[in-house]
C-alpha cells in the first residue's frame, strides 16, 4: 500500500488529533497531485455524507446527485485551500455541499431560517412518498421530510451520518448549543408526528423489538 | 457530575444511543443511567424514536455516481494552477496595477481621516469571516 493511502485508510489511532491532521493533509496533497488512489479514497470517504445531506435537505434524489457532483468539482478546484488544522476533511467537504444545497433552496424560494414551522404536512412531504397504510418506512421518511431544513440537516449529520456534535455543528456553522436545540426540536416534532397520526408507529416498533434495549 | 436535567436534554437531542452523545459527557451519562431509573426510562423512550428513524436511512450513493465523480477530478490540481499562472499577461497589466496602487496610497494618505476606535477589530472581523473557500469563490467570481 502506498504511504498516502496508509494514512488515509488508517484511523488516527495513537496520533489522536495530530494523526488525523496528518492523514487529512496527506489525502488532500494526494488529491492535489492528481493521485487517482487519493481521489478515489476521498470520494469513498465523503460521498455518503454528501449524498445523504443533499438528499435530506433537498428532498429530491436527482437534485442531490447533481449537488454531489458539483460539490466534488468544487473540492477538486479548491483542495489546495483546505487546511487540516481548521477542520476535518469531511467537515470541509460537507460545508461545501450544504452551501450548494442552500443555494438551490434559495433559488426555489424556500426559507432557510424558519426552524419551528414544518415545511410540509407529513402527508405531502416528497413527491416519492406515499402513505400507504402500514408502510412504516414511508411514514417515517415523510415525517422527517416535513421538518424544517436545518432540523433535517442536523438529524442527517448526527443520527444518520453519526458525526460528533462538534463536527456537525461545524458543518452547520452553528454552536453546539444551537445544534442540540435543532436536534431536540426535530426529534420532538417527529415523535409527535409518528405518535399521533395514523396510529402510534413508535409503540408498534417497540412491540416489534421487545427484547432490545 | 451528571444531573437529570442535563441527561434529559442530551437524550432529547442525541437520542437513546450513548455512542451518539458528546464524547466528553458519555461516561458520566452511562454511570448516571446505571443508577437512575428515570434516566433509563428516558433512554428507552429515545430508543423507540431511534428505531423509527433508522427506517428513513438515506439510500446509498450509486457506484456509477462515485465513478463519475472520481473521473471528474483533474489529473493534477497543481499542474493546472501552474499552467494558469504561466499564461501570458498583457503588457499593460503591470502598469495598471502600479497606477491603482499609487492612486490608492495617495487617497489613503491625503484623504483618509484617522479612525477613532476599533478599526483593527473591524478589519479582523471582516477578513476573519472570509474562510478559504469563500475567498476563493470571490476570486473565481471576479
């Protein structure tokens, strides 16, 4: 294995933050040199985060793919400006992706700052979501899609992508306290939507996982 | 020491899996949950929502998309940048830059009133807000 990829694929491990910085710097330099292995490694590492975030914020899988491609084109062009001391590579890439999503939402005329008003009724959320009775997954997706955009983004980063709170807050460019507020409001709205409408989905799920804690 | 109020706030934000909680508070929360029935109830409630949310996982990116993205990377960013910097500049560019510098310095020297307070802070704030990507965007858009 080539040195750059050993750093890329290995966890920071004993090096801690220093090791992480060295690994991110090596990967960024590899991309800057045009090293195809480094390009593939960065793509593999960041693409799930980018597509997940874009699909969650835009609620349109085709547009999310467009944003993913635009994001990486910007990454290739700007990789020399990346500073590993300031942010993890994923954080930097995700911020580029999220800003592109926000641009698209603005062009659609969608508000970005209203964090408490659901953007859609759960039953209208997403053209691909139909609420067939008993289709729990679609109901949950619809309930998430109905949340305000920043709550969706916060949930995507913390729950689905499992970023740490500091990293997620950095992607959203907010404080950790503001992140916790977004998450709590989002989860509270979801709980209400899934408990009250069409029967109590949460109770049903609990009954189906009786032995799990 | 973890208190129930903080435990409830963390549970409301991060859910019922302690691995998703802030690293700095995780161990204290784990110990608190072992000794506090109310905390365990909160975790159980949050785990119900976690399981529901797990059904809304995003679809994985396609292999085709990953291939297209990897193929969109230039052979060498450094090479492209050095090519761009080696491009011939018009002869008048240096003269125009010198003229702009002279006019700017002159205007600043003779026309600028001394700032009373806080100018350096203003400059620091303005340029501090420009991260590397934003700065590059401005350059690219220019």
